[in-house]
């Protein structure tokens, strides 16, 4: 028997006993699997749970997701980051409503063609929700397979991912396709862990694992290091008028598209430059105060921020492209990226 054929039975038996009870597993409807898998792409299981519950409560069907106004959708996603993921979900939801009567099609290729759904997510939806025997190979699974097979190939390579998908597809059990995929993911999440030593003592594949046998489990998988990030200096302003702060909407394209932000400028400006900018907005500054520096790391960029609170006289009209809001309204209505967290916190505590 091929090595990967041999892992099927022990993995499924282990999964039956050890699988965590998770909301999207208890009731694996296609929409629930989809939402949870997209959230889980960048966020840990425990952190996802409350977001998942809130999202499903407010948008219980694909039809609801297709129709929700953009600002509300962004607010529901606030804190999860990588907002394009949820924009793509909405595009896909619109397509599902238009072409499939609002129901996720029970067909791997049709699922895979939806916006924002790659081969992993399509495999997860197809197998967990419909029992279709397609692989769902994510980072967890790549780690488990690299170790079991003692593969030193770079898991960042698309070609390796495809090869692993083919190998899984060749052994996936027709009766328990979803459970088998989940058992690989689960083993990677709780036993064959990424950071720190894998818990080989607890592993149902210990006697089959070639990396364990050779004592090299911790060296695997191999992964090319990420390119270094571009650093951007920015100056963030908390413009305060009475008990309100200024917000503006970001452009519809690019980083953090369409979200709301505190006014900010490229570079690290000094007080005089900031006051000049504020006067250029036809605002009258009364006082300026330096705030602590902050850093935010995106996937390809790092913002190194300096912040200033500038108190201004109440303007007769909002500056071009900006508006002033009170704390409660800011929290309830506007999705402001976590990157500005240090400065929105300042505003929240001040009022
Ligand atoms: N990480 C990504 N998908 C997961 C799933 N379905 N269960 C647990 N952890 C996951």
C-alpha cells in the first residue's frame, strides 16, 4: 500500500475522537463552511468564533450577503482584516443569486469559479458540505503531508501544492471525503503544529511518519522566507472639534479600499507642517498635541506612524472630503481599519 493510503484509517479514527466541536462543523451547510473558511484564512479558530456568530446572525443566507450595503458589510468584518476577502464574497454571493437561485452549486468546478474562491476553499465547501471527494489542501495539510512524506520541497510553490492535491485526491475515501480533509486540517492545527515542537507523542501517524522516523519533523516543511515589507512613514491626525473627530472615506481601490480612516499624510511631518495642512483645510487650529508613535504590519507594507491630536474651532462646514463624527457614531457605523487603532483609542478615551 502507498504511504498516503495507509494514513486514511488511523486519521479518521483519531478524528472521530479528537475533533474539536466547532460551530461550522456541527452544521456544515455550504454557506457556513464558506464563511468560516474565509474567516479562518488569516485568523485563529478562537478569534473567529464570535465574528462567525455575529455574521451568520445578521446575514443568515447567501441572499442576505448579496444585498447588504457595503458599509455595513465592512463593519461586520472590522477586526478581521484583508477586507477584499469579504468584498469578493459579496461578488460571489451576487453571482450565486443570479445564476444558481441563491444556493451554492453542488459542483466543485462551479464553486471554484466564484470570485475569491481558490482550490482550497472550493475543496473545503465541496467536501465538507456536499461530500464531494475533492482535496482541501491548506497550510495545515501541507505541513502534515511534508512531514509524513519527508518532503523537503518548498510549500510556497504552486507546483508542490498541486502535487499534494493530486496525492490526496488519489486516496480520499468516497464515503468520508469531508471528514478526511478535516482530519488532515485538524491534525495540523492541534498535533502537527506550526510553531514550536510538533506533538509527535500524541500523533496517530507516528508509526507511518517518515520525518518522525528520521527525527527531522521540526525541520519541515521547507518554506521560502517572505520578501521584506516596504516601510511607509505616515502622520495620522486626530482632528477634534468639540467632542467630534474627523473621518474620511478611503478610495474605492487599493489598500483598505472603501474603509473609513482618520486623516493622514505621507511622511513624518513636524508641527508647523501639520498646522499648515490643517489651515489649508479651512480649519482654525487651537492646540496641537503629539501622540505616541504606532506601527502596523500589513502583508506587504509596514506603516510607521506618528500621530497628533489637533483641536480646531467648530467649522461652519466640513472640510472637503471629510466629516466630523461623535464617538458613538464612529463605533456603531464606520469601519475603521485596525491600523488606526492607537489613534481611535485616544479619541474613544478622551470622550
Ligand atoms: N483552519 C482552517 N480551516 C479549518 C477548519 N475547517 N477547522 C479547523 N481549523 C481550520
